[in-house]
């Protein structure tokens, strides 16, 4: 306090010279210490009684060594509270700066790309995103979850992940025994945490399992139960979209796809949309979506699956070389992708490279022994005249007829073409009751046709080819052959021609049969079809020359190798005389000339005036026809 009064007193000599402050230096200090450093005096801050301050005479500076530099003056004393406050402020500012530096340093320093996930991580990402995973990664994920659950049996989420991994592995290998293990794992997850307590992972796994078993009604039940609890969970919708499409609930499938696209967007969703677009016959939209999905795919298994889908769209358009290019690209991404191997064999066979096609089919069957691949390979052997090899493949398909987990649609088509057509009707009827989609509906119609019931067959194939149906060469071929069996020559020509126009290589057996049927039907008859517009036929104009009555009535149907014309059942007119192709007289038949006149449709007979003989180019005079008003 007295220091402050001294500073504020008028005429005060503050600050004092160095070494002559109010506290002074301690008496025992030497001049060398005063010149080289400053040490605080503890008595300086003690409470002392106020005393008058008398100025001291200036003391001469102590001699110092010439080499020693002069030290800075000691800091002015500060109040302890102010010093503490400044210390705290400095500490806070330093802490803030240090924190900002620590947080900003990772943003400034480039540590390179993050490490790539291992097999288990890749499989987990694929399963979570609904994308395909490689067999190696799936095997690693299954082993990892099994080891984890051996120590932690109460982890319901790991049980659900294990069940989904079993399902995906069974799809890739056709090992249907894994479906049983998947069901056990998912039920274990639901036992630990029931569905009503929000076990969404297990519900989604049960829906996926039911869809893989082609039990689409059960898949719909599980999927809708999961969506009811978590409507914002985007990865629940892909299974529902496939389920609705297989059940023929196309509006529900469209709504589910719209909801999915609102919630999320990635390569798997684009591929799912492309599949739905293709089933609707929107080829351009399907091609654009699947090409984008193939470009955005990151993992090799995912790239192979989407590139295979691009190739399938090219094959459906009849572009065998283009489809082969995409299938080979898929195999470069994943050499063990069985669907691409089988599709490569199909494209090679269409291009005439049958030896390479046989090798590709055999490789596909070693990885994934699907009945569809065995049937296509058998038909290829049969077209090459190798009956023994063909029968060997057909026997392999027949051994799967009693397997309830096999592809019943493929087995039904096989029985219809190469086995018991009645058995095919029973098998496909049961499949139709489970899920009446377009593929099953068309196959059931074809089985009825092969069993001899063409009328029932036509009803099914018409239902399969509704307004939103895709342009399928196989559908068109089935429809054309059924129409031909019913004697409908015009529709038969139309659909058989359409089948070969869509894809001239659509089947190793049916494509040549379609061409043979068209050759047997021949060209349509001249004159065009009768009553194209559905209106009543108009009566011909009256007052024509009598010689112009010989004409051909139009016809709409012509049998195989025939041109059935309306004038084939003509009647001879009565009369006598000489001449060729001429006639005269009244309608009663009197006059000269003999010949035949075709039957024509007339509203009412009228007498023709004139006589004599003349050619058909206008030999007799005619009475002008009365004017007629339009109705």
C-alpha cells in the first residue's frame, strides 16, 4: 500500500535507481551478487509499520569485471491476486491452443489410405450392405463367429450374423445342409433376444433364409415384421422387393423399391433396381442401373455379380458376343463365379465355339451343380449328336427331382421337355400355389401344353405375358407353339417370329424348333386378314361391270403350306353359249358365255342391264349405282 502511495506522490523519484529500492539489498550481499543476479528478499512483502521514507545518497556503482554483461533490472512487484489471475488466464489459453493443435494435426498430416479390411471385415461389410461376398471371405467370417460364440454364447447379434453367412454360403455352393444350420443359428438368436424385443438382425436373417428356400410367403411374413419395427432400416427392403416380385405383388414391390431408394443409395441398391426394371420389361432403365452398379462396386465378388447381370441383359437382346465380353470380365473379377461360367458356355455355344462351351459348363457344374446348368449342357451334347453324354447330364438332373430344396422351376421345365409332362404339371402347380410369379406361370402353361391341354396352357401363358411382362424369347416361343396347336395360325406366326427376333439363340433346342414351325406355317395368305379393325364388313359397291365379279374374297387364316382363299368354294353360273371369261344377260343366268364366278358378299341382288358378249374389262353397259350416304 505504501508502495502505491509512493508511486502516486508528486515529485517522487520512482522508480529508484537499480539497487536502491525501498527494500534495498540485504546487508550481507556482495557487490558481485548485486551485479550478476537478483534474488528476492522475503522480508520485502511482510507487513511493516509505516515509516518516513528518506532519500538515500546515490552510491557509486560497484566495479565489475569488464567481461561480465550487465543483468536486466528486476521485475516490478505485482499484487499476488493479479499475478494468480494472469497465470490462470495463460494456462487456459495454452490448454485451448494445445487442444486445437492436437485435433487439427490429423487433418493436416496425411497418413495415407486406411488399411484394407481383412477377409472377416470384407464379409461383414458385404453382409451388412446386402452385397455378394466371396466364398473365401464367407468361410473366414463363419469360422470367426463360431469361435466367438464358443466363448460368448449369449451374443444374439453374432448368432444372427452367423445364420446370414450360412445362407449366403449355401447360395454360392448349393449346399442345402447349411440352410438347416442357418435356421438353428437364427432361432438361437431369437431365443436370446425375442423378436418383440427388437432383434431386427434375426428377423432379417429369417426372411433371407425363407427367400433362399423359395418359401416367399414366409419371407414376406418375416420381412414385414422387421420393417414394422424398424421402417428406417434400409437393408430390410431388398429381400421384401424380391419376395413381392416372386409372389406377383408388383405394386408392393415398386413401393418397396421407392422407399429403399429414399433411405439409401449404393451399388447393391442399384443392382436390385435393375433386376426389378428387367422383370418389368424396362430394358433401358435396367441396363443403365446395372452398369452404374458395376462401376461403383468395390469388392471383386460384388463386381463379378453385377458384371454378370450386365451380360445377361445383353444375352436377352440376342447380343451373344457382347454378353460373352461381360461374362469374361466377371470371371476376371472372380474366377469361381459359377453363374458367369455357365453363361459363358451358353454364349460360346451360340457363337459356334462348342469345345470351349463344354469346358465352361463343366467348370460351372464343379462349383455349383444347379439343375439348370446340367440341363443346358445336356441339350448342348444332344445338339452335337452325343446322346450318351446328354443322357448322363439328364440323369444328374433326375436325381434331384426328389430333393425338396432343389430349384423346382428348373426341374418342372426339365420334366416338361425331357421327362414326364404330367409330373411337370403337378410339380409346377404346387410351385404356382406357393408363388404365382411370371416365370412359374409361363412354365406351368408350357407343361399343360406338353401334357396335351392347349386351352388351359393358353390361359396361363397369356397371364404371364401381361402388359408389364418383359420381352422374353422363351415366353414368346411358348405362346407361339400353343397358338399353333390351337389352329391360330396368325398369332402363332407372330409370337414365333418375335421369339427369334428377340434372341435367335435363346435355346439350343427350342430356337431350331421355332424356325421349323415357322417354315411349316409358311407365309400368310394374300389379301390380308379379315376384319382387322373389328368393324362390320361393308357391302361392295353396286353397278360394277359383270365381268369384274370374278375376284378373291379376303381371308384371315391360312393353314400350314396353304393359302386358303375366299374364292375356293365357287359356284358355277347357269347359262349356255360360247366364249371364255365372258358373260351377259340378267342375273338369272340367261345369255352367252360359260365360266365360274367367285362367291361375293352382296347386300341384295340387283338386275344388271346390258347384253351381248364382252371381256371382263368392261364388255357390257351398266346402270350407274345410286348415291349412298355415309352411315
